[in-house]
C-alpha cells in the first residue's frame, strides 16, 4: 500500500519552500479532483508535523449544474482531514468566448483574495508532471499557453496577487501514482467532464498522452537554470515614484532569453499592467538596442528611455490617459492599489487620480517636490483630491495618504529573487498582506 512518504520529492518541496517559524496559514486550491485531493492529504500531513494551519479553498465556477455538489464534497474532504475550508463562487456574467482562460483568471483572483484575507502568503496548486508534459505538447503543436509551469512563482494575477506565491509540490510526480494512493486509502475524487471535452486544447493534449506512463518531462525549474534574471533584478535601481533603471551593459551582456524576459517584466512592473507584452514588440525593442545608442520606446504601457549608459522604465503618461484611468475612492483606513503601481493607504477619505491636469492646483511645497522627479514621470503620479483641492501623497508630499511604489518588489519576485516563504515578507512584497492580516486578527 502506498503512503504519503512514497512521495519524498513533494514533501521535500514543502520543506524547502515553506517556513516553519510562522503562525501564518498555508492556502491550498482544492477542486476535489484526484490531484488536488492527493495534495490535500499530503499538505495536511506536512502541516500537522510542522505546526502550520492549512486552509483549503474551493472555487465554484458555476459552469456545471453539478458544481454546487462538487464544492460541498470538496468541503467535506477538507474537514475530514482536519483542514479549514472556504468556498469561493465565481459570481457574474460568463463570457461566450475564451471561457477556459476567463475561468482560469477568475480562479486565481478568487484564490488570491481569499488567501490574502486569511493571511496566507503561499497557495499550493496540484499540477503534476502530466500537466508539464501536456503543456509541452500544446506548445509543440502551436497552441498558445501561459508558459512553463514552475515549482515556485508569483501569483499570476495583478494586483490581487501581490505578495502571494504559488507552490506546486507535485511537478515531478505523475498522476497515476497519486490516484493509486487515493484508491488504496479509500478516498474518492471527482472527475470534471470538461477534462474530456476535446473542443479545448488541454483535454486534447491529455488524451494524446494518456497512453504514456513514463513521461520523462523536463521540470519547469530546469528551464531556468543558468538564467541571470536574479542578477539583473538585483542590479536594478528603483525610485519612490515607481521608475526603474538598469545599466545598459548588463542587458547587452546577458543571454538573449534572460534579457528578453527582464525587459518584459521591467516594462509591466513600471506600467502596472497585469500581463507581459507580446513577442513581436520585444523583438523590435531588442533589435533597436543592438543598433541604436539613444531612443525612446513604449512597451506594455511603459515608456522606455534608452541611453548609452542606462535603460529607464516609467509609466507612459499617454497610455494612462488613453486607458481612461478611473479615480480610486478610499475611505479613511482603507488600502488599495492604484494603476497597478502604487499601494495607497488612506488616513482620510480621498479620491486618487493621475496628476496630469492637476499640477497647477498643487501648493508650493508639492510643486517643489515635483521638481525633483523627471518630467516624463510626473503626469502619471497619483494625486489626492479632497474638498480643499489637490495634494500629493506621502512620500512625495504630506497629503492624508501614503503611496508605496510596487515596481521593485514585483520585479524582484518575477525574477526569482524571492525563493521561499520566509523571503516574501523580508522583501517588502507582502507588506499590505501582513498589515491586513494583523488587523483582521486584532478584530477576531
């Protein structure tokens, strides 16, 4: 009979990535399928031994008439092993096209919000070696995918996922042994009929691989061996107003793949966008870097200023205006993210808008502060609107709210500088998560 100790590689992943010296819970995405049920048993056993609390989160997409029953079954399974559990319904109108992608994004947003509310910085997902192989097959056939699955990576949604990381302990474990373990333990699991719907790419890939037991899949972590991304992120200079800058020679000397990924990540971290740019735009930027000494380009909402000695990234003011950035209304004590770039914490009721159009109404002290910030970065800075007029938030001014730039912490997380749970808080990425958890515990 198989035991949990028959999966030492997964147990080792939990020990390597998770912290033993914290009271924060660990979150787990529990669909009720075989993979997530096996991870539930493994994670709860690990949590019991390490003195951690496990919270299972079940997303109900509402796409199948039986989904409410599946959700209830998942909740019973979580309670049976001693884990806490929460149901997360996907409420609202569902799209008629690209439904799998929309459901995936909704799932990650719901998981991120629930994990943050619970004070968890890590969400366990049950992807296996089969999922890695299916993804490889989809890419080889020209089907777009979200990229290689990685053992440890930032949450894929922004800004909901800031300060949260995904951990996949089963990437070196095949699906069949997990189901053998569940069967021998008498544990039942659900089979979602969507997994067999060959209208979608992943079920087709899954069917094509079903006959192969020995997958021999390359793990996602191996794909990043030799990358200089951490060194590039470490060498990046960040300013309180959200600008990023790096020495140009570091990009030119890096391997093409690392340089390409860094440029993409630096652009979206500076612009606050949730998703990286497409390949052709990156190709054009790299070509110009090889041929031109000075130029200004735009990429994924970022203004990229290339000089002989450095490359700078900031929010492209015109993009913010074209997007019609809506005001962010905060009540005293509230914290939220504005424009994907600043975590704003209010001490009084305020509306947060882009500075463009309000600079002339600022007081003398605020205008003096602005003079120290490059002109191209000023229009997209946050400004606070109150009955008394417009004021700058701290640290740019003395207004009744603070605006913490998220670009550097987001870049460091994306470039593998945050390698385990203990590093998340120390790197400043989870400041908002920690504060909300402390406040919630104080009220409990």
